[in-house]
């Protein structure tokens, strides 16, 4: 199912740039100018963004297989209409039908991945999804350039229809319903509000460099006003189109921001590099596209590896490092733009695009991992919408800055090639600035995961947490196996334990639920661990043998939310409620664990205080 979801995500994003290289022959066939033909991309992104929120309603209302077949079927029909189009209007209509499928298909695929992924493999599987969504728009430019050298542009529409049909047939055999279905209602007024909001904002950004600042600014203002009305309506109606509760989680917001900044890099470079190489260096379309190919292909391989890295170590260092590599090597690519060597240009771009594997997928996982099961589908909708917005904004900003700066240099009397080099470097600076912003957000995201220590003078709150903190805590060593952890759980009657290293530093947390989810994935014939413990001794022996060699850190949660021993009772309540936790470890100034505070301890304190107050009141009466 994850393979089908990844293939669908690839095709949905692949089609966003598949026609870009064919703009010249399309203009010649239908007699349209560049401002008209660009709507094949701009209109596509707008419609896709509008339909993303609708996917969440459909996903929770209709069976997964039937929904998947219907959505991919829309994309096939749109492709056939485009291939047979006698004029530009018909081609645009078929293109917008494809966009409806894209807007629905991307979040559906991500929801399927979230639903079927074991927790210990979530980062890897989201890394695969991120690699596919990054690969799609990049590889489309390469493949379309190759096809156009041997066939007319309408061949692209037929090829895409065939690819989607293959995925449709595979989904019909593999998929099954993975969510509890209900009858959510599609709020038409909300759909209209969000449609106008996104169209206004994205059109305003794309038109900002067209010379008419008044129209651009007006469109953005109208879009923001309708967005404000949409948000107000979602908070007031019983069946909102988009549940905005994920935005109440600061970590989710930061994860979405990091994802969008990584995607902005991909779309910005995908549009400016081919434009620059063809215009300034006279490179053929296929050669310009092939310059992107090595980094693109390597990113596909690195995506799952980056996901496994995130599963094991988190993104505290890898995400900021990814943004830093993007900034450094895009800067070097900008410098190499003034050189004649195409090999040097392409080689310097490879590390920059590889770094996106450590940014986009891990940032998505970081954002969604902070949501509960009810909010996750809404979080997926937000991220999928942000993908289209980042694509539209990244393409418009990069192309707009490139064109505007180049024209300014030409008007100032600079040579054409030098003007184009300056324009490309300006677009590179845009990416450098957004990458630096990504570094700052990533550092703040992980710094905010631990509550800050209270000042020394707040002695009252310190005594409050000390009064309910359990100090005789059972811990596991980071070198223990999963079987040893399971033995400790059963012998001590506990359901989970913190993990410390040889220096007593807190490095993770593992629960029996983590182990059960792993066994369910590794041994799908069992409904749960205890069923085959009774009925299938051989399977039990195999599972125990596997757990005896598996280190607990491979299943544990690495980025553990903890409290300093100077925290107040209010800090403890906030940590338990905001992150939906049952227990929170407590550490001292050196990072060593000194205790644990649980939700039940807080509840007992609250009830005891209430009963004591009521008892005193009764005595007074």
C-alpha cells in the first residue's frame, strides 16, 4: 500500500512540471503567448491547492479503494482530453481536470502511509513519500525533454495517461480501507472561501513581477481577507472543511514552515536552472534538464536513508545541517554560473539538492508526529496544501526575480549574458535567504521541545513538582535488547520505561505499545502479541529470537519531552496535556534523570485538593 501511495504522490507532483519544457511547441501550435501558456502550470497549481482540503472529507467518507480509483480516473480523463485538444482552451480544461486529481491524490497517499506505517518505520516511509514528491517535479523536466526530442508534445499527455492507468489498476488490487469511515459534510461556503483565498494569494504572488503592482497587491489583499473569513468560519461551524486544531501545536507549525522552505528550494531551482542554461549558455533543453538528473536520482536513494536517520537520531542536527548545505552549495552554484563549465555547475548542484532529503521528509515527520490520531488527517491536509502553495510561490518568486533583475541589468546597458548571470545569482540569493530562515526555525523547533527551567527564586513551584514526582524510577540501558525490556515490563508490571546511557543521561523512551506495533508489522499473521503467544509457539519462538537481538533504541522514541527538576506544577501539566503524554521524565541540570511525573499523579493531586476543600467546607457548615 505504501508503494501505491508513493507512486501516486510521484505522479501527482510529476505532472506539475511535465509540460514546462513543451511550452514553446504549444505556443506555436495554438498561437498563444508566454503569458497565456504559463497558466498550464499556474492554473494547475491553483486548482490543486483548492482541492487539497476537500480530500480530507472524501478520505473519511468513502472507501479507500473506490476513492483512489475515482481520483486517478479523473487524472486519466484529463490527460486524454489534453492529448486530443483541438485548441488551447480545451488543453487548459484537461489540465485543470488533472489538477483536481493531484489536489486529492497527494493527501490521500500521505494518509494511507500514516495509517499503515509502524511507528518505528514512520520516518523512513515519510522519507520515501518526500523523495517521491521531490523526484516528481524534477524528473518530469528530464523525461519530458527526452520525449520531445523524438515525439510531438501531445505524446506527453498520452504517456502520463498510461502511467496513471497502471497505478489505478495496481491500486484496485492492493488497496483496502484504512480509516474508520463516517459521514463528514463538505461545507460549500468554506470551499468557496478557501478557493478565493488561495487564488488571490497565489495569483498576486505570480503577478507581482508582471509590472502591475496594484493588481498584484489587490489580489493578495483580497486573498488574505477571504482567508481570514475562512478561518473564522472553520472555528464556528460544526463540520469544518479543515479542522484547524493542528495549528494549536507550535511544533507542527514549525514543521510545516520547514517543509515549505525546503520545497521552495526545489521548485525555485527547477525553473531557474533550465531557463538560465538555455538562455545564457545556449544549452539544448534536454542537456539543461540532464544537469539536474544526478542530484535528482541520488535524492531518491537518500530519501529513505534520511528517514531512517530521523527514526534513530531525530532531526535536531540533520535538519539545520540540511538547510546549511543547501545555502552553501546554492551560493557556489551561483558563483559557478559565471564559468563556462557545465560539469562544474551540475556537480555543485548535487549536494544542494541531496540536502533536501534531510529537510523535507524529516520536517513532515516532525510536524505530523506531534499530532494525535484524530488531528493527523487534518495535518496531512495542511501539509499537502502547503506543498502546492510552496510550489506556486517558489516558482513565481524565483522566475520573477530572475526575469526582473536580468531586465534591469539589460536596461542599464549590461551585456545579455552578464545580465542573465546576475539574474540567476539573485534567484540563488533568494534560496540562500530562505535556507537561513529554515536553519533558525529548525533550531528553535528543537530548543522549544524541552520546557525551560524556572528561575531559582521560584521555590514554591519547585516544591510542587517534587511533591508528586516519583523518584524510584525503573530505567533501561541504551545497550539493552527489546527482549530484555519486555522482560522488565512483565516482571515489574509496568508498561514503559525511560532509557538512559552509561552516564545516566536520558536518551529515549520505549513502551509495550512500541514493541507490539513492531511485532504486528513484522508478524502480520498475528492480531497482537498475546494471540500467537497462546496459539502459535513456533511463531512466538521466532519473535522472541528476533527481539533478543534487536536493540531497544531502534524502536524507542528518541526525542523525549522532559522536565527540569526546577519546573513548576504548571509546567508539568502543560507538558502532559500539550503533548498528550502519560508520563514525563524529570532531569537535573546535568541532564541525568532524577524522577518521573505522571498524569495519574497530577490527577490524584487535583482530586485530593478538591476533596480536602470540600471537607473543610462541610466542617464550616
